[in-house]
C-alpha cells in the first residue's frame, strides 16, 4: 500500500526553513553541552532500577519493602523511558549510533521490545501522527475509540464510563499482546511502514521476554524463597504503577478534541503540509518546572520534539520559545494546556467519541 503524502506547499516549506534557522541559531548560542546530563542518566538510572531490584530481593522477608521496591521500579521504568529510551531512538544521547543502540536495548530488559518500538515511534508515529491506519499510537484496540470520525460500536459507546479500568492495564497489553501482534499479525499497522520483520528479531523478542519474567518472578521465588503470591503481586503492582504513570505523561499530548485527526483522501493524501500537520495534531503542556525538565524529560514540550526530533529534550525550553513566537507571527496552530486540563480534554474526547458526536455534527 502506498504511504500517505503531505500536501505540498512552497509557502509552508519556506516557513519551516525560517523557523529551523531561528531554532538552529538559538541552540548554537548555547555553549554548554547539555546532553552530558542525559549521558550521566544513561548510567545512573539503570543502576537505580537494578539497585531497587536487588534491594527487594535482599528484603524478601519484609513484604512491604519488597512490594514498595517493585512499585518504585515501575516509576523508575517510566523515567528511564522518558529520559533514555525515547532519546536513544532518536540518537540524541551520544554521537555514536552504537552507544545509542545499547541504551535503547534497556527496553528489552524491562519487558518491551526495542526493535519494534523504534519502528513504531519513528516510521509510524513521527511520520504520520494521529493518522488512523498509520500511527500505531492511536491504533484501535477494540475497547476504546480514539479517532473521532470512526463510529463507536458495542462497548465503545460506554468507554467514558470504564476507561479508568482499562488504562491501568496498558503495559500488560504491551507486553503480552501488542508486541506479539506487531511481530506476527499481518493486519497490524506497523507492517505498512516496516515491511517484513527479520526472523532473528522475532527470536530475540521472545527470548528477552522470557528472561524478563525469569528475573522478575522466577528468581525471587526459586532463589530467594519469595511466595508466588508476593512475587506476582509485587510485579503486578509494578506494571500497574508504570502504566498509570506512563499514560499520565502520554495521553495529554495528542489524543485531545482540540487536536486534528486528519483523514486521507482517495489518493492517500493528507489535507495539510507536514509543518501544519505536526502542529495541528500536537499540543504542549503549560507545566514547566524542575521536575518536568529534569526528571520527566521535558515531555511538556512535545511540539518541539515533533518539529525538531534531532535535538534532545535538554534544549526544548529555548526551542519552544522560538516556536511559540513564530506561531503567533505566522498564524500557526500552536496549543498549550495545563496538564490536568489536557487530561480532562482527553476524557472529553472519549465521551464525544462514545456518543458519536462527530456524526451528529456532520448530520
């Protein structure tokens, strides 16, 4: 199938070149190499995760310490994703692609799969954000409907009433269903952009997942005499915590009623240029504090990431200042909301989609 194409606009191309020039000049004037801080995290954060795991094993007889350590591992896992995995996929931590690749492989040791996730993120989500059938991040699960112009059916008509029961299972779905389907189901979105997947990657995916469950559950039970209930319960709480934390970060950035979900025409064409598309489907968060910048990987500046993914998040504060000013001057759709406002808007989207608001407006 032919991949989607953006509307060609000489004027918008000129606009983006002007913005890129401003951004490049702004970043070049920052003499400090801020990426060194991410490189330090690339060493420290995995040590924290492993340290919590070892601490849990050494205190297996104290169930509250064991469980608390696993819950903290879940929080650390999301912090690792935001600060390291995401940046390594864009080769923004080290100049060496090999070193970035090593960092990216951390994902394999925490239950996910680095190979297929990078394909999803770069070739699917960044290439066609919020485009149904091409962006894996909004790929329909059956239970929840994200795309407004698809008619709600069955349980989707009640999704605004039960979504809070489904979202905590996000990473369970990722580990047990999503990765396997993307590797072996020919109907999945990823195969449109990825094509055939090498057999060696399929073997590695299964092997890493087996190792993950070996050290997460089997090792505590067999070698440290943890009860099966304690081992499974602590691991379950770890994944639940990580799921909620991850979605708290990810949901407010794209799937909102204020953001577009562009439809392809009969020739697989998109209605906007690449520049306008990225800004119409993405929003920033108004929150900007020490924790967001240094612990959560500047996830609040998401427009900057989609327009300039070659820069690490350490420069997004200045880049966003340039984007916001440029957008005001040129009538571009820059959007920014407080995080809880954005989360509320996501719930509004679920409610509108459940009630088929798009079809009512069309009629």
